[in-house]
């Protein structure tokens, strides 16, 4: 209506405004109601002399008030709408909706939902079928025409995914669904971002579609990270935006570690009109290596979050050479080519002297990831043990051949293969052989994905002694099958040998581009412990399981059920089944980000087509009906009119009390009638009554697993031990409480029993964080895997044990130990030497005590109560009783005394939870009295 976000749903009612003049004429001629008095004659005689006259017409202000009231009622009946939805002009054929539910649609997804709902509503009013095809969907998804009600329900379930759209596939499915139809309307709800390679292939079938409605998202407020490079002095993140961006020229980027802690903030400065800028984190490389995620401030899209993995972490390389005076002729120095090759992605440290017995220990103290030795034959005996320990701990030793190594290769413990004495010369004057080229790289090494260089030749090399393991250790070989690069795992580390020199005397490999790629792959396997597993997994083309995935707003979450393992041999493109996230294991993972190097943010433009296209804006706000507010104002005017009539008729003069009461009553009615909703103080929340009730008595809480059988036995078990406590001690616990650890208050329970059920859902991150906060605040959790684990729970192989380790991975768990014989738990009430339940084979694990030297450990000091207890004996199963006191589960051993000891175990645990370490102090009283001479 006149370009304003305002309209009337029933504009015909506005013709009622024509009656306002007639209403004005009637109101103007209607005099106020005459006053009435009781007959007394003297009163009549007293009024014979009139001091004022009653007007014959209604006052002008009262007439205006009533006209305003009538006009408000008419406007309210016409249903005025704020932000009315645009009327969708659809064709007679079916409605085909292609909606982008990609990463770029997250910021305005609600507007896209409102627009889609309006389209489907218009189709429903016309009785035409609807087909919906999201651009991010499973490869096997099928699209069909359905009625508007079904389509609306389906559209409401769509959610944006942290992946790139595939519009060509989505349009193809719509064409198949509408095959045979005519005069269809195609509505494209795009995210506004161009997919340059795909958009040119979009094809609209003019035989089916006769009109296109294009809704384009706004990308002027979007910023993203396309690349992150860990360079020599800083980690540089490339920030991109659109050409016509409305964002500020300064954009802040936060670096966050794996625990969610902020490590630093860098600012990207955009020049005037620039669409790309660099945010540099100029911090020490140790701190850069701790960065796990980069996030742009005030951006809620997945491309504004960039995940880092081992490929982004910078290594420290130590370089040693067997030649003295390398700096005099740098081009002949073996370290010159190595340094140039690794400098873009590594920090280089060099020895201070030529004394290896001094330099190597100094370098090892700096924690290098890789040590490169160029033509070093003999290592001092005093450093061999240190190097061996460093390799076993995860270090990578890279050695290059040369005359010195060729002369002293016998019995060298730091070679991956045994070598023949001397060198093999190819292409010399006294040989029949010619220089050899490089064969395709082995599939079982880190160079598997690289193309073998065809321009590299080798004219001299060190030969390996053939044995059964030589083929397995060969990462690269020559055309005749002799090794060029060999490698071997030693503990957690690796030893690599290049059978040629690091400079171009034996081969032109060091001056080729392949040399850089090969050293980069060696650097990849030199990452922290377990990183080589990820590299080898990628090299073999195996699938990486999803570890964490990005939500469309850029937050990392546990992978949804539809996410599948990622095939590393495929291109790094995000899809519905492989959205952006981390793939692999907790120790070795690969990051799949939304954007790649060189990405840009360009607006989406529909290709030229014969089908006419109409471009429309998204619905920017929800439609609001203002009729209720107008009725409220009209009622308020009615109250004012009533009060005015009372005043005109002299009611206020006769009885101020009654008039005041009437006014107060009318105002109260208005306040009650038109109050938007009852308001309550924020300190009253749902569940507070139950919380206050639970505070009145001591209760034992137990975690609800969602498994009916497990929760039933657990509830009966906690009830059983509560009754036993009441019968044997002064403590009278109330009924146990089942807890939803994600929402319920935990702090009021001295002990929470957590039965581990592998078939139950994994607790969410929020739930685990709340458990961690509960323990840090002084609470204790009794984990029961119910699988009778023996020895160390961390080495158990049962599904319950695996689930427990998954939960504890995100908890701040102190060092644990099996219950010592002199622990206070063995004497807190009963004297016990075992803690059985249904089973009797699992120790009870508690927080480890400090040693005699009081060495600081990351444990909670508090009141001496262990924040965590772990058993596998199924305590609740042994405590479980029915209403008549009959056990619900048999004891595994058949010994009835075992159940008695199980109840005594529960009493000791509860006394320990409530009284802390007082009993531990009591056992030292005799020694204290003796020292005091008493």
C-alpha cells in the first residue's frame, strides 16, 4: 500500500467510513441525558432560579471522541496488517520450489522460511500441487508433487546445512517431478551466492515452466574465511567479502584452541572496495600450533569458521650437515635446497657449532618435529640414546645420502634399511647403465597421491640390501626398482632415508618441484603422536569417519545421523553427506572446510532463458495483525466516553465516592482485558517447586538413560539402598530422583549414580559440561559400567567401557587408582575389603592420593571426597528391591552374603559422600596423642 509495509486484509470494510458524517450529525443533535431528582417541593422551588443551563447539543470534544471510536472500530474490522506478505502471482500449473539450504542461507533462513510458507499458502488457496527440492540433499532423494498441506509440513522441517548447494541437481529433480505438466511456476529461493561452475549449467525447461520467481539472498553482510596459511612469522587467514559489501573495513578474527579458549584476535583491514584481506596472528609458532579454529566475529555462517588440522600446524625442523663451510658456496650446500623447500611451512633451527655431541642435545631440548641430517655418517655415542628416545616419542629423522654415509653405513641403527657399501653410479664412462627416472610412487607410502616427476633423473645412489621387508619400506623407487626413498616406523616416530644427496650432485631431484612436495609429505607424518595415522589413511584412500561437524551457524557439534564417512580420494567439496567438519579420530583428523583457496563471494545471477523471470525480495519480517490493538484503543476511548458522560450528568458532584469507584472499576477492567499476557518475576522458573521439595531432604540422584529396563532397575536399586540407610544409620534419605543431566539441577545431590548403557544415547556436550561443573563444585559421580571389568577400566573392551571412556574424554578427571586397602571408604561405616554388587570382580576406582612428597597434581583439594568413583559390579542391580523387599536381580555368585556386602558398600559410599575425610583423620588420633605426650 503506497510502498509502505502496511495493508488491510478486508479493505471493503473501510467503506464504513462513509457513515462517519451521519454519525457526527446524529451525535451533534443528541443532547445529554436530563437530570432527574426526587419530588420534594422545596428542592424544586430552590431550582427555580437556574444557575446554569443544560446544553441542547453534545459538546464538540465528546462528538470528536465518539467519531474517533467509531473510526477505530471500522479500521479494526478491516484487519490492518503490518509487514503484509506479498501476494504471489502463480501460474495455473504446479508450483516448483528450489530452495538453497546451504551454509550461506543460515543468516536469513527465517526470511526464506516465511517466503516459502507464503508461496505454499498461495498454492493451497488455488488448489495447485507443490514440489520442493532443496539444493543440499541426499543423492538418493526423490521429489514428487504433493498437496499444499503436505508441502508446508515438509518445508517446515528443512534446515540449512554447512555445505555448498547443488542447484543443477535440485532443478533436475524438479523437472523429473513435473514431467508432463505445463504452465508451472518455478520459485528459486537462492542464498544469493553464485556457484560459478554450476550456475552456467542451470537449465529451465520452457515446456514445463512458464514463469520464474527469483528470490535472492543478501550477501552484502556476509564475510568468510577462504584459506589459512601458517607462515614463517604468523598464521595468516584470508578473509573475503562481496564487492558491494556493507560490512566495516575492519573485521576481527578470533583464534580458539581445542578446549574453546581464546588464544588471540587479529584484524583484517580491507582497502577501499577490496573484497579480500589478511588477518595475521603474529604469535610464537607453539601458540599457533595450539589453534584449532578461526572464527570471524559477529558472523553466523559456517564459512566464517575455519577449522585447522595437522596440515595447518607449523613444525620445527632442525638441519644438520656433514659439510663444513656450507655458507661459503650456498648453491653447493645440501642444506640450501632443503631450507628453501621447507621454509614456507616450517620453522628452521640450526646448530651453533659443528660438535654434534653438543648441538644435538641443545636441539632436542627445543622439541623439533623433524631432524634432517645431510650426509652425516657417524653419530656420537653419547647422543645415540637421546636420538632413539626422541624417535620413539614421535620424532621424524630424515637422512640424505652422501659420501660420508656411504662409507659408514654398516650397522647404522638410524637407517630404515641396511645399505650396501659404497655408491652405485649410473651413466658413467665405465658403466653400461644410464641415469634412471623415477617410477610411480608406492601406494603404501606418504607420496601415494603425488605424481612421479618425469623430468627427474638419478645418476648415483646408495643401494639397499634386498630382504623380505624392502618392498614394504620403499616409498619411492627408480624405474629399475631400486629404492629412491625408504622409511620405517620406530615406536611413534619415523626414520626416512633419501638414497641421493640433498644437493644436485647425485640427482636433479633437489632442484625440482617434486622435492618440495615430498618434503611436505614427510612433514605431514611428523606431526604430533597419531598424525601419521591420518596421513597414511589419506594415502590409502580409506574413508575417514566423521568426528565433529559444523552447524550452519558455524558451531562444532557431534555428527548428525545422516553424515557418512568421507572418502579422501574424492574432491574436497562439502555435500549433504559430508558437510564441513573434522573427519578421522580424536588423535588424527582431517578438516573439511566450506571454501577453498581462491574462493570469492559473487552474487547469484540466473542464466539467460526463454522463461520470463520476476525478481522479488524475501519477506523481511513476520506479518502482524493490528486489529487487536485498535480494538483496545477503541475500548479505552469508550471508558473515557463513559467517564465524560458521568461528569456531564453531574454524577461526580453527587457522589465522589461512587464516581471514583466506577472509574476505578472501569480502569481495572481495561487493564485486565488488554494486558498482553501475565508477567512473572524471572526468579520463578518451571521445576522450582520440585527443586524446593528436593531441598527439604537428602536424596540420591541417578541419571536417566532413556532405557526403560535400566532406569527401572536403577530406580529400584537407589530406593533399596535408601531404605537400607534409613534402617542402619541416622540418615533417612527421601525417594530417589531420576535426573536429566542436561536440564535438571545437580548441585543439591551429594551423589549421582550413573549407570552406563551402551545402547542409550550418548550424553550431549552440554550434559557432559554440566557433569564436569558438578564435580568441580564438590559433587561426586558413581559410574557403574555393570560389566564386571577387571584390572584397569581404561583397557576394557566392552561397549559400556568404550562409552565410559567417550564420556570421560571431555571431563576433567583427576588421576585414579583402585581403592587402596587403607582408604577411608573401607572404614567410613562398615569395615570392608571389597565392594561387590551383582558381580564381585571389579575394583572400585577413586581419586588417587598425593604421594609422600606432596607433588602437585591436577586434583580437587576440597573436602577430600573423590569427585568420581568407577565400578563394574552393578551396585544398583544388587540393591534393587520390590515393594515387599524381594530382590529383583540375582547375585552372580549365588552367595546371599554378597548382597549384604553390596548394601554395606552403598552405606560406606554414602557416609563417605556426606562426611568427607573425617574418618581418615580419626585413624591418626593415637599417633597425634602420642606425639603430644598424652
